[in-house]
């Protein structure tokens, strides 16, 4: 279904996180036209509970005619394939279809790090995005084009553990901020050698814990990017 030529594109952009679910409405240029709202992620974050939160957020956001959703896992054609930090009931769940039925508007879903990237990148060269929150997310862009389904989080990193296991929120709580920062510095070094990126963007709620010196091509970006990037899913106005 297309947006009529005389109807402005208004996108409800939703960011599903392990600790909070956020939403705001963006205009066609990607600028926010409502205030960002946040509700804590349900303690049992299965699909019905999370959809109830999204519907509640939508009620407070006014008019919209499209919906973008950032989800913390692998997404294929609106269907969830991995959901390590939420609930196993998400696996093979058609989030786009089910949310369309609840909100009566077309829905597109992408990995949350991908959307964060769309809200942060310049579109030039090789740009890597990582998110530091409940888990560890990643997205790679080449001249503004997304390399799909990149999932660094579950690759081996240090001492037989993955990036997610060493840099997720639970690792920080268990080993402390000093060790977490030391591992982050090592991760940045590894990723630079692996991808030869021109620029690295770091987002997510735990970036406020970053205490290491960052090189000139590494930038911490606002969490708002995880919502502002939602406009990219509707650039074709489809």
C-alpha cells in the first residue's frame, strides 16, 4: 500500500530494548514531531506483552501512517529469527504482521543496530555501528548501504566467550566497569583490524559507562539515533 501523494509520511518509530521500549513520530525528513516516550520492557518479554507496550506508546504519540520497529535480534522479512535478550517465544514470530493488525498501519521491522546505524552514519566509506546495552549489537554499512544480517555478538572474543558475553550488561555487573572497559578497548582494536572501517559509531544505554580514550574515528552517538533511523525503512514510501 502506498502513501497518497497528498498525504504526509508520518512514521511511528519504535525501539525495542532489553530494559526499555521507546517511541516517537518522525516526519518525512526524519525529524521528530513528538516527544520520545519510554516504558520499561515487561519482566516476561514475550510477544503479547511487548506488543501491548507498543500499542500503549502509540496511543500517546498522535497520528502516524507507517511504523518502523528496531528489534534486538536477527530479522528477516518482518519475522524474528533470534531474540537472545528477550524470550524464546519470539523465534519465527511475524512481528510485522501481528503489529500491523494491532496498529492498523503498515509495519517494517529491522535489527535495532541497523536502525541505530541509519540514524548515525554519514553514508561515506565503511562505517561500523555497535550498540552497548542489555546485549551487544552490530551493523556494517558501505557507502550508506547496509550489509545485512551481520551478527558479531555471538562470535568468539576473549577466553572462549563471545562479544555479547564479555560486553553485555550482565558482564559489566559481574566483572565491574574497569574490566568491561578493558574488554571494550580490545573489541574496538579487533573490529578495526577485521573491518578496516573508516568510522565506528557506538550507541546504546551503556555508552555512558565508557571511560577509555577513543581515537578520532570512533564516535559515541545519542540513543535517539535508534529511533531517528526508523525513517530509513520507509524511504521508498512503499
